[in-house]
C-alpha cells in the first residue's frame, strides 16, 4: 500500500463477521446496478453508473471476518482523458477487532491524486463507504439507484 492511495477507516460496534457480510452485499451499499456474484472468490461483477462509469471487478480475496479484495479488470470513465484509469487497480477491505468494536479499513490501491478522476472518485468512495457503514450499523445502506448521489456525480450528469 502506498500512503497516497485513497484510504479511509471507520469503526462500528458490530462483529467482524457482520462487517464482512455487509461488504459482500455490494448491492446493499454501493449500487443496485451490480450484475454478477459479489461474494464468491474468483467471481466477477459489473458496476454501471449512467454513461459515466462502468467497471468489471474480480473478487481476489475473501477471508471471513478479516478481509475482502477486488481487482478492477476493466474500467471506463466518460469524463477523463484516460478512460481506463481504474483498470489494474485493487480495492481492499481490512477488517479487525478494535476493543469492543470492529475497524474496517478501505483502500483503493492505485487510486492516487495524479489520476484525473481522483477528486470525483474519492468523493464517491467517501459517500459509498458511508453507505457501507450504515448497512453494517443499521441494516440499511444508501446504494446508488441510478441517480447521482454526490456533488461530483451530479456535475457529471449535467
């Protein structure tokens, strides 16, 4: 991991196993427009947001209660010169006990400030990781349902 990779950490009172289950319920916190299996090692799923972003993600690591890893196999952005900026990057969720709670550390390895999409993507991840936290703590996330959710997404949709 590079200290410049996008990363964010939060703590919840729920168990590592509950956090792991929520992370793998990608439709429950990121987007309802996910096609494919999101909870099986080696499986691939597709994400799509309007005509602005689509990607194919392979699940590369699944250790119950400990970690989830994804590899971005393909990516397309309508809004950047390099349409494939995420291609070849990795997304990691590290789950660990932290006192009475569970700490979840999300890192998008390769998503660095030099990327043209960095501001839009880090804004988006901040929103969706907040949605993941909601899913873990309340049982209900705030996934994208095809409409822009962040200021960055609204700007792209205009």
